[in-house]
C-alpha cells in the first residue's frame, strides 16, 4: 500500500513493497532522522526539514521506494 505524507510544498510518497531498508534515508551522517525516523509513527515527518533538503535525501533512495511531487507542479 502506497503511503503519502504532505506539507505545504511537497508530498512524500513511500512504497513499502519497493523498500529494501537500506537505511540511507535516516541513518548515519547523511541520514535525515528529523524526517525519516522508523522509531516514530508515522515514520515520515514532512515538517522535519526544508523541502530542498527532503528532496535531496529522497534522491539518495537506492530502491526508488521514496519519491515526491511538489504541490505547485500538480
């Protein structure tokens, strides 16, 4: 089941069936734990960082399980 999480600028799309749990989204020095935190439900907080930073992190997802669309692009 596809899940979506939105703030005023962006909708983050997570496809759990595609996720390989690489942990790149949240773990380590380059992770974005303020947005992607598996210890909290819901685990994606679209208010946790700037839109540009969230997009940068989503672009590191190796499986394509995370994607996004900007609301002004709809």
